[in-house]
């Protein structure tokens, strides 16, 4: 149980082991570990970023949806307004047209009345003349009394 | 010692036989072949295993071996980062080597105590001490190397001037107390390698001795005692390796820090 040259042998072995581990083992394994750590961190960061992007997209979609809804309701309101206007307008125009038609019909009726009055008057006149003629044929000359008949008929 | 072992018989002879290393040479020039052989084999095993893992290292999903090795690396790295705040390429690999190598040294203790010596004696090897950490040469080789590194880093980081100043004026900053400081620092520095080496040696030597004593008991008693002791020993061998590593890191980080 004494210290002897074995000690030196052991120190040499120890030094060789340390050298080998330092040179060929530790850096390689440590680099691999660091690399994996980096990869994992990157993956996590990417996942987080993705989630953030999803949130952002959702927000954006919500915004878009809201604008679209607003716009559509606006459009609907506008359309309703326009439709109301159109209905009102058509009502007005229909009323106007009706009034016009009524007026025209009235005018026509008046005219026709006038015409039939004229015709009737003429016929009455003619009848009267005929009657008078027949009455007078026996009594007076036709030419002599023509003037008087016309004067009367024009007064009718 | 060898002659004594031949002379003694019975229990004492058994124990002495187990504690006698296979050696060549005389006096200081004695080589403990078993210590050298087993520590080299265990060191080779460690290096081979880790080198293989390093060669196959990927950044993809790791396999079983890589997972284990990475766990060790992370474990050692955490220990180093916890107590060492400098920047050194050496200290982490050094800590890993110490932990694994010492653990493998100690692990030899868990082999049945007579197995390897019996195989050895069949092959014509008279003495075989399989646990390198029960050899003071092995533990002192580690601690003296660490001590040299402590001195080296003290000189490298602080410079000869500051290091000497620290030895002379620390902990008592007065010129009258210089001799006292020198004595104190001398003891402090010397205590480091000695305590490192003797703690490991003592624990494992005692553990081995208890295995031997159990082996001397009647056969029906042996499993009842050696099983709990072996299970307890799993804790001890890991703990001793861990302590050696952590103390090494702490000593080296102290060497890196500027004096107060």
C-alpha cells in the first residue's frame, strides 16, 4: 500500500483520457445538444408566431365581416329607400296618367255630346224643314221661304 | 507484503491476499499492473462509448445511447455552470472524465468479490485487485492532476504576482501575519488533493473490506448481508464519483476567481 510509479502511469492515463474527451467527445456532443436546443427554440418561436398570425388573421376576418355586414345593411337600406321612392313615383305617375285619361275621356265625351247635339240639331232642322216643306209645299213657294228656314236653323 | 500474504493463513490470509496488488518492480519503481490494466480498460470503455455516441450524434430525435450520453453531458454541464463562472474549454470535459472514470473504478466493487481474482488465478495470475480506487496510486493520480491544474490556473488567471500576494496576504492582510498566512494557505492547498484522494480511497477501501468480511461469513449469511451492502454501495460509488467531480469543479473555479 505504497505510493509508487503506478501513480505516474495513472496520471498519464488520466491526461490521455482528458485530452481525448476534450478534443473528440465533449465539443461534438455539446454542439449537437446546442443545435437541438436551438432547433427546439426555433420551432417553439415559429409555433408562437403562427398562433399570433392566426389571431391577427381572425381579427382581420372579423373586421372584414363587420365591414361587409355594415355595407350590406347600408345597401339594403338604400335599396328599400329607392324601392319606396320608385313605388311612390309610380303611384304618382299612375295617378297623373289616370287624371289625364279621365280628362281626355271627359273631353271626348263633351265633344261627342256636342257632335251629337249638332247632328241632332241638323236632323231636327232637316226634319223641321221637311215638315215645313211638306206643310208649305201646298201653300208656299219653296224658294221664298228657304231664307227664313236657314236663318232659324243657324240660330239653333 | 507479498511474503506476509503467503505466510498468513485463514481469514487474515484471505483479506491480505485480496488487498495485495499484482505488482512488478521494487520499491518506488513498483508497477501495480492490475490498477493500471483495469483503469486503462475502464477509461477505454468510457472513451469508446462516448466517442461512439459523439460519432452518431444527430440533432434529430436521439436514440437510447445518445439520450443517455446527452443526459450525462447535461448533468455535468449543469454542475459546471452552477459553480464555475469562468470560461474554460477544459473544465467540463475534465469533470465528465472524472465522474465517469471514477464511477467505473468504483463500479468494479460491485462485481462478486472472488469472481475476477478466481478467473485470474486460473489464468495464473496470483494477485488481482480489481477496484482501482482502492489503490492510493489511482486516487492520488487523479487528485494530484487536479492539484496541478489548480496551481496552473491560479498562475494563469491571477499571474505569479497576484497569486503570491494572495498566498502572503490572505486571509489576514497584515505584513506581520505573512508567515501565518503562508502556513495557512500551505495547509489549505495541500489539504485539497489529500482530502480528495483519501476520501475516495477510504470509502472504497472500506467498502471492499466489508465485502471481504461478508465473504468470510458462512454461506447462508452472505446474501442476506452482501445484498443490502451492495445496494447501499450503488449509492456510495455514485456519490463518491459525484463528490470528486464537484470538488474538482469548485477548486478550479476558486482558482479562476480573483482574490478578495
